[in-house]
C-alpha cells in the first residue's frame, strides 16, 4: 500500500531524472550549508521536498504551531514508522498508548444528526497547508471518510483503503457496546488496529459533536448508509 518508502523512492526517481546532466544544481548546492552530494537517496528526497523552500516549514498551521512542529512524531507515529510491519511487541505498545489516551465523552456516547454526518463524511476540507491554508473560520474541517470507505450503498465514488461500511448500523444495531466500539475506533483506531492507515479523529481533528454526527451517519436506522 502507500508506505512512505515507496513515496520516497518515487521522489528519488524523479529527482535523479531532473538532476541528470544538470551540473548547475550541484554548483548551487555546494554554496549552501548542506552538501547534497553526501546525502543518501532518502535524505536527498526528504531535503528536496521539505527544505528547499517549496514548503515553508515555519508557516502557521490551523491546529496551532508551525509546519515543522506538525512533523514531530508522537509515540504512536514513531512506533508505526519503524521499518517493516509492526511485530507483536510494537503492536502491543501501540494499542496500549492508544488506550491510555482515549477518553469516552462524559455522559456516554450519543448519536447526532446523520444529515450533518453525511456532509462531514464527504468533506476533505481542513488542516491543509501550502499555498493557501484552509480557513476554518469560513468552513469547518470535514472527516473525509469516503476517501477510504464505501458508506452509502448508493454512492458510486469512494476509496477502498478501508473496508466497506455500507449497512454498518443495520448489521450491528445501536446497543451501548456498539456505540462505545465505534466511538473508540473513530477517536483512535489504533486501539483495535495498531498502525492502521485510519486517522485518529479524536486527536483535535473532529470535535465530539462532529464525531456524534458521523456516527449517526453510520448507525442511525434512518441514514442512507443503512437503506
Ligand atoms: C485514510 C483512510 C481512512 C479514513 C480517512 C477513514 N478510515 Fe476508517 N478505516 C480505515 C481502515 C484501513 C480500516 C480497517 C482497519 C485496519 O485494518 O487498518 C478502517 C476501519 C474503520 C472502522 C472499523 C470497521 C470494523 O471492522 O468494525 C470504522 C467504524 C471506520 N473505519 C469508520 C471510519 C469513519 C467514520 C471515518 C471518517 C470519520 C473513517 N473511518 C475514515 C481507513 C480509513
């Protein structure tokens, strides 16, 4: 799948293609503090992507702090970035860290409005930085579930990195145990799927209210996901 290594390899291929027969690049580079000729292909790719002013690492990002601070891995990200797929010891550490940081909402898990959840599930807006930062003052960040999941069985456009969630509520009902499980997965899926590709939506990404809407979209018997 989309391992970072493959991305880096792709960047290296295009970078070396661009560098071939281009002496000027090395001339310029020797004036800088870093000597790119001493870098490994991976270091060179990282340098070209992140440190050559194509992306300004000092710019402010929407969650506060700077782009460079966003690059600092937390415990789960660091464990999941180790070479190869996580062994059982690493997976255990990831699950433990995820469980330790999980918080169930006061008063228990409740379902919100599936219509609002449908909008959020489709929207990939928010937290993007680059030439134009997403303005959260004019439009709320979305959840982008469709990037990876089928949800409404009538929807024809969706990603397939994650399993289909069509009829999710119809097959499971809305018992407290189901509500708790889905809240745990959406907040921090590493509690069940260590080193998953699914984002941890409870980490300052979606509000509890937004999570309740997305959960209603999955579980409410009236939601198109369950028709
Ligand atoms: C970047 C891809 C990605 C995004 C975005 C994503 N998911 Fe997932 N999701 C996954 C993957 C992959 C799994 C399966 C776990 C695994 O094996 O890693 C999963 C699993 C799940 C499960 C558990 C299914 C089960 O077996 O019970 C639920 C529920 C879920 N996702 C809901 C959501 C919701 C709701 C959203 C949007 C708020 C969302 N996901 C966004 C990738 C994603």
